[in-house]
C-alpha cells in the first residue's frame, strides 16, 4: 500500500490546486511502481499534529480519490471523520483506514452503510499528546485486547469480518521499546483471524536505530517491512513502493510464497 499525502503546498499561495495535482502525480507514480492499494490522507496524524476541519479535509482528499477512480488500484482513505468516510466511499474508496479505529460517533455506521473494508488501528491518546510518557504493563497484550474489542464492535455494527483489517499503530502513543516489542511479537496478532497491516515506513523508531533523518530511512524501512511480513503482516503501508516490492519479491520466492 503506497502512501499519498494531500497537504497544502508550502511554496504556493496555500491554495489546493497545486497540492491536488502533486498528490495525483505521486499516486500515478506509486501505481507504476506496483502499488496494490493507495492510502490517501489529508490530515496529518504525526505526533504533535493538530486537526483540520471536515470541509478542509474533504477539499484535500475527495478530488484525489475521484481522480484515482478508473486507475488500476484500490483506494483507501486515511480518515477518522464520518463525513469524510461517507464522501470517500461515494467517490470510490474501497477501504477506510482509521487511526482512531472507528471510535468517532457515526464512524462504524458510515463504514457499515458503505459496505467497504476498514482498517482498525490502535492509538493510545490523541496525536497532539500521545507521545507524552505512554505506559503499558504488556504492550502486546493491551494492544491486542483493544483491537479485539474494536473488531467485535465493527462486526456488531454490521461490518463483515472479511472486510476488516487491523494495525497495531507503530508510533501512536508508544515508546521506542513498545514499538520494538510490537514488531518482535507481531505474530501474536494473527490468531484474531483478520489481516494485519503495518505502517513502519520512515518512522522515528527507524531514525532512532540508524541515526538517519527521515529522508534517508529507505533501507531501514525495507528491513522493518520484511520483518513484519516474516511475522505475518499481510499489508505494508509504505512510501517507497518499488523498493519494498523488490525486497518482497526476493523474500517471497525464498519463502515459496509466489
Ligand atoms: C499506520 O501506522 N501511520 S500517518 C511519522 C513519520 C513517518 C510516517 C517521519 N497512518 C499509520 O505515516 N495508518 C499513519 O516519521 C497510518 N497505520 C495505519 N493504518 C503517520 C505516518 C508517519 C509518521
């Protein structure tokens, strides 16, 4: 799954024409690199970030989702807002990727009514404060219980289990050690019976290990993606689609999986 961020162009007048065009060009490139899915997001959920309005998020995301219709890719939309979920589904999205695991009022209903897939991610706290001293007794067990509860809630709301994906949420309210524990023990999530997705690409934990800035984390990201797939991850959400595909092609042949 290739990442398509739609955030305002800091070089232009703050209008969205430039950033829409840039996002669409980037999406086309990721399709050419072999992405099966594109994850389109208009709101930054990086640590410390603050939220944007529904109207602003719709203005950023919907033109890009519409442009992807008819291209050879499935579209996921990274949002926590039910209004954005509904509009994205109407525009052709096949999955809602929610870092808030459909906990907003009306979110479960929006996905259920749309009949699309959903990725439920674990986050402790909210983006503006989640990295302030996160604590767990047993991070793997606690994240797993949360995801189990959200899967049950989604099913109870009428979303078929076949349409659900889960994600432990690397970097979302976790220390470096929590992130390492989650990746090391990722195989413990597979018995919940839904595909596991991971987002490790270019994240701070890779910077901490290698000492590299975000612009130079591609090799570390590949290593993390392979480690996740080796432990049962079915979907890897990445910036560098071609490099990840090449690495997985080699890995999968060795593991006799293709
Ligand atoms: C995720 O893990 N992450 S947005 C900080 C970085 C690099 C990347 C430079 N949406 C996930 O990608 N959805 C995001 O440091 C996500 N899983 C799912 N399902 C954060 C992001 C990033 C943040």
